C-alpha cells in the first residue's frame, strides 16, 4: 500500500522562508503525494499521476539544519514538483507551446556521449525540472549560509583571528557563489537503454528559462544576488555585523 505524504507543512514553511511555492500549492491540491521507495523520486503512474518522494528526500526536507531542510532535498523536491506542474498544465496553451518549442530546440542535438538526442520531449522536461531544482537549491544555500554565518559570528572582543577570517570570507562569498550557480545554463537528459542518464550539451532555450523564472519561480530567484529582494535586508545586516570584525585583526596586529 502506498503511503500518502502530507507535504503541505513543508511547502508552507519553505514559502515562509521566501522560496516560490505557488506552483507547488497548485500541484499539491491536484496530485497525490506518496512516499516512494529508497531513492525513488519521480512523477509517474499508469492511470493517474502520482508525485513520489523517497524517504531520503522526505527526511532531508524535515532535517535538523538551518531552515529545516537540506539543499539536496530542496533540489529534488523542486525538480519533481516541476515535472508535476508541467504535466498538470500540459493543456494550457502557453505550456503546450513551450513544450513543443522545447522538442524542436533539442531534437537531434548532440548529447554528452556524442550521440544525437532521440527523446527531445524528455530532455525538455528534465531541463525545466533541473533548472528549477538547481535554482531553488542555490537560493536555499545562500539563505542557509546567511543564517549560519549569523549564528556563528562571535562578538568582536571574543573573536579569534582565524575564526574571523573564515566567517568574513564565507559572508563575502555568498553573493559570488549564488551568481555562479545561477549562471549555469546546461540542463536536461534523456534515458539511455540501460536506464542511465545521458545529458544534453545544449543550453536551456531562453524561452524555457524565461517561463521557469516567471511562472514557476515567481521572479523570486533572479540571476544576480543583489536583485534577490528576500535577501537584501538580511545580507546588509550581516555585512554590518562583519565590518567591525574585519577591522579587529588589524588592531590586534598593531598591538
Ligand atoms: Zn526528472
């Protein structure tokens, strides 16, 4: 017997943290969510589609880490949610046009093993799912890093030189890492005859990226860290806390 999963509390919590979850609320109201087998994260089924999340993913979504979910679990959850959303919306004219466009875009393109793409529909689906999953995870990573830095910041008078350097560095690197992650552009794969994944070498088409950014990600995960509204206040505050620490080592050396 399949075990149904109540995903709503997780969706609500991630939404409160600032992640775009409107599309997930839509999915959750229309598709059964079940606990899959080990490593079984997928959307499938003979007659009606079911969203399956593995015990590993479900555990990661309620893990005892900052924010209450691991980056990897957020990636998987958003990846599968995107498949589910596109399946539920496939009759919607915009989605139908987009999927057709994707098919033409990836048809007969080169794959990583040198062969030509035979399943452009699958590649389109996987490209959208991986794009959305990757961005949600990258956003989540930045959020978690900011929370962790804040928690670990010592008061200036107690701070050890090495400790300060590490934290200041970590804080400075948050935007850099975010921007690098959001600059990734190649996503999607088709299944090989052994069930293996053969990845595409082709960039995600601008139209598919634009749709994912606007409709699924609600414009909340832009390419540039400085344009993430949800981070603005928190990051400025963090920089303010870090500033006096950056001065501290120089004072110590001078002493
Ligand atoms: Zn997938």
